[in-house]
């Protein structure tokens, strides 16, 4: 008697996008607003390793100044019932510092270098990797994980080029930084937008502004990456992160079209440059504003942002551009400066 063999499907194949929690790294200079931005992620709770969220109205763990307290907090999130949907580690560089302190106490060492021949860094990297693996339990229960980190400028020597150049990188050890970047689905670099004013003598002047942006694509100047097809530059808003944290909704079959991130309103610096950069030497414009007492230098020696101009004065500038340019050129001529034609 002939029998029909049972149909089998030995390949466990699934087609389509898979919805899952996100692993995100946001880094940038101190004070750029990383913590404030992370506070707008879905239902966040902060693991504040450096005590820098005291000014924010956010949920946070108390007393996480040691490695034992940090790992205990993660365990609580894994086991306890809670409403949180995102763990924010603020910051990764202080997390690494707490781990180094833990390893030194455990081995009765004064410094991670005291282990000898780089052994301390090897142990630290292995322990950091285990911490990242422990976060899988949070991801499994549907929580996003966001690491915040400071940025540092390091000299980079490309193996296929003769020279070297400076670039922004995570402020982490050379073994932990690539580990965290590889772990993440998204690495965003946060920074201020700097306008450049060029004088006729070829000298350049950076004029800082308050506008902040997120960079999502790797360049020679900074590390960044994403797996969501984000544009190279994003506005520094919570809406800009919707494609990242909203991926689960989209992959689950939401039919509503994903809205494009709203363009941020142009800063005063942008408006002034747009109005005058083709009518006057912008370096003269800046010097004129300083001479009129509308701009000044900070205690650190950097020039105050054009965004800080008196609103009434700025409104007069922009409403009568020809009159303002004439005043700038008259002042420049009187002070023996080159006048733009």
C-alpha cells in the first residue's frame, strides 16, 4: 500500500518587516539637549549615571552611582510590572566610568591601567559587552533602549589616505566605542549649526547659533548610522524620531501615511544671513553689530549668537535691509574695512 509522504517545510522563513524595540545612541557636545530630547521618547525612565537630569521632569532611578546599583536597576525593569517603554542610559561614558570603578574596587586596583599590559581594558570591554547582552531581556519585553553620550574630537588616520583629520566620536574608550556603535540600530550625532562669515581678506569667522540638528549618516566629520532610511540631517525635535520609535506601528500594518517631519522655524541667524549675505560682507555685519553693542563676547571669549539680538532691533534690520546695509557700509568705510559691492 502506497502512502503519501507528509508535507514538510524545513525552512522557517518569514517575509516582511519585523516590528521590534529600538536600540539607539544619541551623542553630542555637553549642553546640546540630549537628555531633554530623550525625555520625549515613548514613556522613558532614566538611568542617570552622572546626576545630570535634576532639571528635567522625568522618571528616574534613585541612587545609581555604583555598578551594582546600575545592574540592579536593569533587573528591576526586567522583572517588575511598570508602564515604561524606554530605558534611557544617561550617559554611556559615565556608565563606562562606573564600570571601571567597580572593576578596580573588586581587584583592589587604583586605576584600570594597574591591571597591566591593557588587561584592564580587555576585562572592562568584556563586562560592558555582558551588560549590553543583559539589555536583551528589556528588548524582549518591548522596551526601547537609548544611550546618551558625550562627544569628543579625535584625530583620525584613514588607512587608505596619507593624511589625518579631526572628527567627532563617542567619548568612550577605543574598545567600548565600536562595541556600542555595532550594538545600536541607530546612532545620531547632535550638534549646533555654525554659520561661516568670510571676509574679503580670506579669513573665516564662525558665527554660532542656537539651531540644533541631528545627523543620521556617517561622514568623515562624525560617526552616525541608521537602519530606517532617515535623511542625512534631522531637526532636533521629538517628531524627527517618529520614524525610529514608530517603526513597530508601521511594521504591524498601520495604513496611515507617515508624516514628514515638520521643518523647524528658521532661526534669527539664518534669517539674517539670508537677508544680507549677498548684499554686504557678513563679517562687517557682525563687527557692526558688535560696535553698536547689539552683540558681545562671552566670558569664554566666543562671539555671542545673532539669535540673541534684541527682537525689536532685529525686526528693524530685516524690515529695512537696504538702509541697514548702507549703515554697515558707511561704518566699514569709516573704519577702513573692505565694503562688499
